[in-house]
């Protein structure tokens, strides 16, 4: 039974990494976004850090999606209203940049 779980986890991790990779690539290219990964996909892919730029002051930062209380099946775009800019203290006025495994901007 554990062999099947291990296989399922590997498949889920591969699919999550593909979804996050597609989103990151389209975001970097400035292409239209057709979807946003879920919080669960970001975590499963090992990319829990959501990088953003404040629309008001252009400050770049990152938040850990694991700290938000929303449902794990929610898209990462649902976090936008909760993100607070460290510099200007405006909330929910950010542009999402990428998901990554660490906080480095």
C-alpha cells in the first residue's frame, strides 16, 4: 500500500511542478495567464514562496503561501487581497511575479 502512495505522491509532485513551471514561464514572458496554480500545487511543487511587486511603491518581496488560512485548493490569486506591502503598508495592491522554493527576491 505504501508503494502506491509513494507513486501517487511522485505523480502529484511532477504535475504540480509542471503547473507551477508553466505559470512562472508565462508570467516571466508577460503572456496572458490562463490559470493560476493552487496553494496546494505550490506547496507540493516545493515552491511555497510567492514573489510580488507592490503596484503602489514598486517594492519587491515574497510571502509564504503556507501561512495563509485559505483553502489549499484555492488559487494563489486568492491571496492577493491579504498581501501587505512591507514598505508602504498598502494591502491587496500587488502584481504576482513567480513562485519559488525560497524567499530570495
